[in-house]
């Protein structure tokens, strides 16, 4: 673009270009969540929210909303948990440094199916973005397993021991085994 074309542009366009080029809106800044592929009731796992910052970001804050009734522990970077809204909050941070924000989460004893997370970040006080990455997690699907142990050889008419070891998926309160 020639110098002459720039000087003929309306002042509001020049002001907008200057504002956008300053990085104040931080359009490329983001937070990306990673979770395990599945969860087991009562077993803790780590959630990581990786913060990526564009040049010019001077401040930001992050909040992540977790499934109701799940237990939170070991929140990094002075984050706090608000149990009234199931939200973990970090910041504001004013150093312009990217961070890996983590916490431990233990699913409640009545958790089943898919659990959904939601969250957002605010950069420079104006640019609000949703947390990206994996935002739901499914209950693990342990399978029922029966293993039978018995002698490799037997003598007809002589008693021997057969053992059926049963391993059932979580939340099975009753089962029956028929060995024929």
C-alpha cells in the first residue's frame, strides 16, 4: 500500500488498525484443556489448562467449571475453588507469562456416563474466550471377567478343586456365575 493511500484512509480506520496492532485484544491467546480419556469413580486424575499468550497480553484470568459433587484438590498457581458454582478460578495474573494451570479431581461416587466441563479466560480485561481442547470425559467401561483355575489333569472319580475368580465392573452389587 502506498504512503499516499494510507494518508487518504479515514481516521477511524487508522485508529482501529493501530489499536488492533497493539495486541490489546489478544485474539490469538487461548487456554487448552487436557483430560484423561476416561475416569473411574473415586479415583483422582489431573486436569491441565495450558495458557497460550499472544504478544501484548499483560493480564489474564481463567475459570473452569467442573461437574457438581466432584472433589477438587491441589489447585496450582494460587487458584481457588468456589463450591457454590463448582468453579475453579485463577488470577488475575499481571506478568504476561503463560502458565500450565492444574488441579486434581476425584469423581463422585454416583458419577456415571459423560461428565462435561466448561470454562473461559479473559485476556487484557476485554477479550473473553472459551477454554478449548477436551471438555468432557466418560466413565471407564471396565469389563466383567471370570477366570477358572483347575488342575491340568484329573483322574475320573477323584475329587479336585475348581476355582472361579470373578472380577466385576464397578457398581455391580450382585452377580451369579453358572459353571457347567
